[in-house]
C-alpha cells in the first residue's frame, strides 16, 4: 500500500515531475505550486446538485437454494450482493465563491501555451462561463463542448437531461497546443454521402461528443460516483497535450485523468479530499510509480 507523507514534509516541486496524488484541500496544494508549470488542466468540478452523489457496487451470483431476488436466463435464480457504497456531498452555499480562487490558481499555473478543460452540468454552466470569462478573458474562450450520452432514467415531465458541458479556455489564443492530426476520428453519420477515402479515415469530431457513460458492469468501472469515461479524457489529451507534458486534475475523483495521461505519455498531478477517491485511485494505480502526499 502506498505511503502517505505529510504535506509540509514533501511538497518540493522540481523540473522533473513524477506522477503525484495529493489528498486534502486542493486550494492549499495549488497555492504552493509554481506559476506556469502545467501544460493542461482538466477538472470535473462538483456540479452543485444540492444532494449527495452516491454509487452502490453490487454483483450478481447464482442462488443455489433457488431463493434469489431476480430471475435470469433459463429461469435460473440469482441474488444480488452489495459490495460497498461510496458517496460525497455535492451542495454549496456559494458555489461561485468556492470555485473562483481555484480557477484563479488554475490560470496562474498554466504555461503560456496551456489549456483548461472545465467540465460542468447544465445547472451551473452559464454561471461558470461568466466566471471563467472574468478570469481567462472572453478572447481566450475556445470551445463549448457538449458531451452527449443516452443512458439512465427519462423524465416524462420535461426533455430528459442527457449532456454535460466542457468549456475549453487557453492561456494565449494565438499560441496553444491543438493536435488536429492526432485526435482519433469517428464514423460519419451519413457515410453514403462521402467518398470511400473519407469513410475509411473517419471524420474529425465536432464540439458535440457522443460518448456513452461508464457502463455499470463494464471493465472500466471503479465504483466511484460520477466517474467519467476514459474515452472523453483520451480525446482531450490527444488534442491538447503532448507526450512529456504535465497534466493536472484537482478534482480527480476516480483518477481517469491520470490513466489518460499515462496512455499519452504524460506526467499527472491529481488532487482530491474524498477518502473514497483515494481508495479508488490506490487500486487504479497499483503498480504505477506514484508519490502520495497528504495535507
């Protein structure tokens, strides 16, 4: 099991950066880091839903006694076993006051050619856009990316909400990393309207990303609430990070950003104050050279 070192003892930042996970208040850590030291920041900030975000992990096994709680293929009886439950509070008295100092630090930490991807849902997106404009400048706003998915419950009282918003800001709108050629292409929605060459290559994604959420029974699932799919982070890093870059996520959750960074050949710095996030990341990065730091 990784050793947690007290924050006051080991927060020594050098030119050569190793993969690091910090456990504690992210604002404390961010204020200790040197300016213009990060190439890419992705954050999946709390959505301020006003309720606890939770996830129960279960598995289904055959009920040998025939007294299960569900019936499967061929009439076989199965029972559900609860493996565990994880949750975190997602309710703020003043969400903007919570975010603003952290986003100011994000701006300070980005290198001159750095980028910020800010992930939020429909409840707070419009407020956060105004806040980000004030910190980064409206001219440094590059994209509003819509991540659309099709899973879960469907309201019968309104149009079902099935998308998140990801705002992309850059430090300098004239000089920033964007690897157009390295982003994985997607199939054309109307392949009969394009040439065979284009069909084979696929098209460059637009600012609307159709991508499923993490499946409840998929191999990617960690059991952490609000876990984001690796495919979304993979696309972000393909476009806005180069191998050897340093990627920061200070609302790390399950650590998906770190896994995408490893794939891309980048170093990662992850931060979270939820003990469940720390547990999940310990399992996820077992066998990876990581420095673990505690506030």
